[in-house]
C-alpha cells in the first residue's frame, strides 16, 4: 500500500482496490477518487501495461480526471476508473469479465464501470452478468449503448469552439487536423471532421485502423511517433494520455490541441508550457465529457437521447468560458478548469457534511 500512498499521482483517493483471479488471469485495479457528487463512475480500460506501477499511475490519474469531468459536466456522479492489465486483442474472455464484474460488485455500488480503451459494449455486458453496477449497456430499459459516439460529438463541437476562439472562425473546411488514435472515439470524430471538409492526418498503432481511415476519409497516414509534430492546424489526441510533455510541446506545429484522450498533459505544469507556446489547449476532461453524460443518463434511469444531446451541446460553451477566463487571467486553460472542478467538488463535500 505504501506504493500507492507515496505515488506522485495519489490525490487523497478514497479507495484503491486490487483484484486478482488466477483461474481467468484477471489482474485489475479500481480507483475511486471521490464520491462527493455521487457514486464513482468511469470507464474500464484494458491495456498491456509494462508494469504494475504503470497501471497504478494510469488508474490514479484517470480516476481523478473522472472526478473533474463529472463535476464540470454537472453530473450527479463521483470519479472512478478501472484498468485491466492485458492485451485487448488477445487476452479477453467472458470468464475474465465475469470475474471482474465480481470485483466491481464487491464495492456495493460505490463504483460503476463503463467502456474505455480496449473495452466494448459486449465486454461490459459480460461484466453485467456478475454485477448490476455497470453502464453503457446495449440491453435494458435505460440502456444507452456505446458512449463513444457521444464522446466524439462533444470533441467535435469542442474543436470547433477552440478553433473559433483561436482564429475567429469555426469553419473546418480545408483545416488540417492531426488525429492520434483511431479507436471508437477517433474514428467517429474523423467522420464528423471529414463531413465538414477537414483534411485528416491520422495515426494509430494498428495498421488496419489507419487503412480504414485512408479508404473512408481520404486521410493521410502519419507515423505514430511523429503525429504530434505533423503540419496541422489542430492536433486531436484520441489515444492514451501524457502525449504533451517537455519534449513534444516544442515540436507542435498546431496552434490548437483538442482531442478525446484523457490526461493529455504529462504533468500539470505542462499546461503553462503549452500556453507560453501560444497554443490553445481544450482541457481533456471538459471536451471529452460527452460519453459520461450519456452514461449518466443511464445510471440515473432517466435516459432520453435528445436530453443527452442537449447536454453534450453545452460542452463548447463551457470551453469558451474557460478560454476567456484564461485569457483574462493570463493562466493556462488547464489550471482554470482544474480550479473550477476543485471548487465544485469542495462545495459538494461541504454540502454533504452539512447534511450528515
């Protein structure tokens, strides 16, 4: 436990649970950052982490990001996240997801899981055979299905808002957008951008995803190691986090960074480096909130697609408020968003304490 408490990314998380099932090969971690606003809700990620320490770092950062994301979206949900250590293309089985569902169930509803990188609706449905504390389902009275199209829609709207704030025009016709990662969110985003006439530069660790984007959208393939430095107007990270650091920021050609990936800044202080470079950054947990907005409607058993879409369509307005405040105060957009989220969480904690 000392490894967790001493970890640089430990932020007074309420709970970190390690789950292991030898029969199925399950090795998983659930992190609950905050339940001040409600039960912790956040996706499950399956990834072949090189070490347990790497998985712990990811789940700690992701769960805090979910607390901030849910707070900024005005949802009655706390922040949590889970990771399964494994290759999503080789290591999946229904037994493994059922075993993970039992781990989730042991928390009695304190954490609700949904889809994330490497996890599909079918995988969550398998978890749901062992627990009711899952969302993003394809069947059921309030089932909302795959949340990634809603995430992509919010990111698309956020890109237009960021581009308009930076350049005074939200038309993406002829605008060069470098999309890093062509999973569920990245591919849906590419469709919307292509429909608007954007020129797409794409990369992914899986060659078949790149080929599909080239065939469907006329996208230009870029080496994954160089996509951040592509000659583009907008850089849209939609893969894993920590893509913006002391090495990559000076290499950016784009003047707007707006994408669906979580934890795009390697460390909090990178936000100032981005600002000093004259780059407008759309805080990730604000722009990519569409998916959890959709899931939240399912969790609260009040699912209405039109209502969800209207809430997702508020994302660009929240971003514009952050951009304008950052301009006024001469501070990074990431710092402004963090402050706003912490204020909302603090107010929720005080309200809860007063009611006890």
